[in-house]
C-alpha cells in the first residue's frame, strides 16, 4: 500500500491568504519608498536655499547655491540684515499678503457664484456661457495681457492695488472646478431649503458651502499659490517701489550696479512661509476636494 502525504486544507488556505497580504505589503513599501524619493528631490533645493541664507553673497556668487559649504563661514548676518536693514522688503511682503488674501477670497466668492448658477439653474444661454468658460481656459494670459494693459492705461487705473485683483476674480479654471463639484450636490437639498423659506443666498451659504468645503480648500490653495507668485501682471500695472509685490521687489535686488544676493536668498526663503501655512491649514481637505472635483459631473 502506498501512503500519500496530504497538506491539511487549513494550511493550504492559510498560505493562499498570506500571499496576497505579502504582495500588498511589498506594493505599499515600494509606493512609500517612491513617495519618499519624490519628497527628497523636492526638498533638496529648499535645503540648499536654507543653507544659502547663512552664507555671504560673495560666496554664493563664487560657488552658487550648493551643499559644498564651509560650515565655519556660516553666520546669522543675513538674518540680522533682514530684520534691521532690509529696506522695503517687509512692505513688499505685506503688499503680497494683502493682495493674496483679497484675491483668494474674491475669486472663491465670485467663481463659486458663477459655477453655482451653471450647475443648479436653468436659463437661456447656459450652454453657450459654459462653452465660453471652457474656451477661456485654453487662452493663455499672454494673449490677454496687452488688451488689459491698454484698458488700464485708458481708465487711468495704473499703480493701484485693486487693478491687480479685479481682472482675475472670475477664474475660468476655478469656475469649471466648482461647477463640477456642485453637480454632485443633490438638488433635493435646495428644494428642502426653499420649502423651509430659506433665501437663495441662504441656501448657498448655509447648505451648499458646508458640503463644498473640500472644493473651497483646494481652490484656496491653488489660487493662493498663483497669486502669491504672480509676477507679470503686477509688473505691468504697479509703478511705485513701495507698492511692489514680493516677486517684483526681490527682482529689483538684481541690478547692473550691484546684486544683493544676501537679501535675495533669505527673502526668497521667507517668501515660502505663507504658502506653507496655507497648505498646512487646508491639507486635510485638499485631496478630497481635488478628487471629488475630478470625478463629479
């Protein structure tokens, strides 16, 4: 008689269950390693700039921004200069901060109103209006720059803060994003609000906005980054040095007569702080907002 050795059924089933777990674990480790690599690549330039804030401008000109530094030559002189003898730097910083806050709040308000109308109401010309928004998304700002600049000069509105903000309150990309998100809001919510006697503005602010918090957070980060780093349009319309925004002010530190690399490097590093704070404040909504806006509609 031949004896056959058989594997117990429970052991075979356990081995089969363990294999997908190991595969999933390996995939997670590979994904984590890949994300860490991307984060390292993104953070290396920031670390190099941070080291540059402790270096003398002549050393930066000679060696460039790199990690090959003599740590014995590092000092806090640039930080002392920033807070004691930086000229108009903090005025530029304040200008950028105020313009960014006003721009973000205004863009979110106006663009969400427009998108809400496209998503929730029926009116004549709705389809044509939305097609125009899509077409506007494909038009680069460089094509609109000259006509806008001519209008600003004709109106005598140059060198005013409000003219930096006004042309971009209705952003086509933001309108499109909000419209896609609002399409996923059940219209029963609106009907319930109307039955309870809530006004149309009350329905928007009290019922729809709380649902759309992820979308508002995502667009706040996106528009905040764009406005804070905006260089071309403020360069065209702002004339007075004390009214410059931070990107223009930092650019004025490089002149044919001399370059203030010390203030340029440390000023550029400190300019990262508001965007970092903005992202950390809304990061928990960011992924949800971007994902929902991409799939709705």
